[in-house]
């Protein structure tokens, strides 16, 4: 079977690269994925997928086979902005190729992976490997600003309940079994304005916040809970905003944003109470709350979500882990390396919230994400297509 998958995937090699380039050339910022969604749906129809549908939120799901074991592969269609074009050595949406790489925004994060996912479905169909299996490609929306939002909708509103999900985020030839969770928090404090020439008559909100920030810095250095694989949680003050009637006035309001990373064993409630219990927060009467994401998708549908993204972890001896490492060994004749991701993914909703197993394997490296001259290795793109075809078959056969 492995030899057949390698050979058949190789038959589509240039098509896989070219489809990745086609997707890269279509700009798809979050909330603007419509062009990529239509292109992905059309490609799955062209390749003979048994079922292709676009849901009310704009996620595109296509499947081959109709067996009871449902295995999904997820890749988000949205990308971050390109930034300053003059920092790129070639056009940011070029989709250019050379012998080894594909270039452009989304090459690694994660349009090449979507191409690999789609063509793996065609390989499974060509080789008639879907007995007892339904293989589903899920091209999801709005992951960059609110990971997990699309999958919360698919699971909790549409009732999608796969056996497990392969996250096609970049893993650099490794297999990811876990990631930290995170929260987006706002701390706000009020003061009393006064003329800057008589500051003693006011109550400076910025000074209050300065004491809070100092306590937060100390908290970050003294996190207590530590996981053997994910390490400790952390926090970063990422934004500071204040208000005063003028630059000649004492500030009467100040707020900060916090990115709080949650290690295994840290709940959102625990992290929130940590901050609320800081002396400076209590003394200043500061308000601590989670941000709410409520931006509409490209279809106009709004799925509001509190910005809490739980950690997830898959056991090293889990059946999904075993199937994935078996596929890697069978395809590439070497042992797989298990790792964890430092970044957050749609797994926060799939496994972190809804307890559906997830595992990570995808083309590309983290240092190529969200940067000028983004690129992906062609070899990794091809390997990913082989893995996405092999993993579901091995899992189904081992059940």
C-alpha cells in the first residue's frame, strides 16, 4: 500500500505544486476567503470527490468514501497580511516556484497544505482505499484572528463528529501531539483627570496601570504549573491604550491587552483569578475580562466567541498516534519524531473543547510563517499528501 501511495501521489506531483501556487495568488485575508473557497470547492469537484459542500459560515468540506470511520484533515484558508511589499524579494502573492520551493503569502501557512489535503483524496479514490472510511478535507475560515471558531461551528452547530482530525499546520517533518492554550484578556482602570500643572488634583490611570504591569511581569516570571512536554504558561502585555482630555491632562483611563498562554493543567478560570488577585489590580479597582470575537465571515455569518482557547494533548500511545507514526515509517522508511507546537491551532476547539482527538502534521517550518519571503519545501508538500492518504487507511485497518 505504501508503495502505491508514493507512486500515485508522485503522478500528481506538479499538479499539487501548481494548485498550491494558484491558491497563493488569491488574496484571502480573514473574512475575505471567498475566492479561495470557490477555487478549493471547484478543484474537489474536478477531482471527483463524492461530496462537496460549503456551509453557512463559508467552510468548504469535501469527502471521498462513505465508510463509518470519519477522518478529517483541516487547513485554514485565511492568511495574515503581506506587510510592506518592499521587504519581499519577489511579489508577495506570486506563487513562484523553483526546483525546491514554492513562494508567497500562505505558502506555509497554509495553502500548500490544502493542496496536499485535496490531492490525497484523489489518491485514495484512485487506489480504492476508502473501504470502511470517509476521508474529509475541511478548508476552514477565520483561523488567524480566532482559531477554533470555524470548528466550534462545524461541531456544535452542524454536528460534525469525526473519529479524529489531522491538523495540517506546519510541522517540519515532525508529528505534533500537543499545544498550549491561550486567552486574550483586557485589563482596564479608571482615574480622575486634572490639569497637568496640578497632577495632585487628579488620579493618574496610567500610573495605576504601571503598577499592574509590574505585577504582571513578576507573575510571568513565577508561573507555578509546569507540564513535562509543554512547560510553563506565560503572559505578555501586548497593547497599552490610555485616554485624557489632552496631552496637558492627567489620564483618566488606561487599558492593556494580555496574551496569556495556558499550559496543560491551567484552566481559563485559574488564569483569570491569578490576575484578579494581584494586589495592584485589587487596589486600583481594575476590571479584568476576556475579549469577545464577533467579526462576520465572508458569507456574512457572525459566530461570536469568547477569546478562550484551551490546550490539548494527545497520548503517545493513542491509536491515532500509532497510525500516524506507522504511516511515517512505512512511507519514508525512518522513525517519526514527536513534538509539540508552540503556536495555537484549530485543535483548541476540536480537542481542547470538544475532546475529539487531533494530531498535527503539515508541510513547512514555523520560521517561514507570517514573515516576508514566506516559502515551503516542495518535498514536504509532497510528503504531506502521502501522509494524508496513508494515515486514515492505517487507522481504519487497525480499528
